[in-house]
């Protein structure tokens, strides 16, 4: 997917997830053949990949789908960066979008089931997907947003930065917009609508911010 208004590479959506899937697949194949020198090939042909391995492949497919959807729906001045490395960490940022409304740090998730936000009388809200506590996703996105804000602040660049979850298969509420810790939970179409909204950044500012972030958070 070609970059928009930036000389830096836009990155390949899902690259990190695909690399992790391939690493796990190779390890499984090597382990099976080592334990069963004669029957390893047959066992691999007849057996299914374990769930944890398939999850990485599904995750990569979800990131690729979101990248295609945003490229198709977003206006021309929105710069999309995919699969960006967080310096000094093993984690990555799935997508960074620089739009007139500011910088969006986007975490793509391909879970099945209902997405809910529980708000207790005391304490922090929690994120629940298919009945399971997934609040750790919120904590991870919080760190990603903080890293992007720090990168801009270090260069004295003023641009609003916000985070969002983009769900591919999960069930979001039909009415209203779900939010947890200030992060919106959206489908691709509604996310693109947010990115296309007017905002304070000019075309020149969008290009400058995108150039900085593409350099600070390199593609895989």
C-alpha cells in the first residue's frame, strides 16, 4: 500500500503478527519432526495447528483488512502508517493515522463475542470481550499513546493524540459509541469517518507529523 504524502515507508500491516505466526509454525514443525522422525510429516499433514498459532494468523489478517478498509475510505490527506516498532520494546503499534483531527494510535483486534465496558462505582473501568476481562488491552494501548505523545513532545510538535480500538469481528453496541479510558471502540467504517473529520492540523502539519512518527517508529 503506497504511503500518503510522506517519503517514509508506510509499513506492511500485520507484518509482526505474520512473523510471529511463522516462527511458531516453524517451531511446531521442527519439534514434531524431531520427536517423530518417521511419522512427523504424516502427523503434521493430518493434524491442525494449535489455537495460539492460528490466533496470530487471524490477527495478521485482521490488521490487513483494517489497513485496506482505511486506505479505501480515508481522504487523501490522511497519512496511514502500519506495523510500527516501539523502540526498546517487543510490542508494536498496529496503525498510526495522521489526520486533520490529529494523530490516532489504532489497535486492531479480531475477537469474537460481545464487547462491554464495566464501570464500577469505585475503581477503573474494565474492558470485557466475550465475557472475559481484556483490560490489559487498554493498558497496552495507553502505553502506545504515551510513546507517541512523548515523541511529538520531544520535537515540540503540537498535535492531539488519541487511541482507538478497531474491532473486526466482535459485537459492538448498535447504538452509541463504546469508550474505555478515553479510547473509542469502533468498526472500520466508523473509524474512517472519525479520521475524515475536520480538525486543527493543516496539510503541511500532517506531513511533518507523519514524517517524524514514521522515523521515530520505524516499520518492521
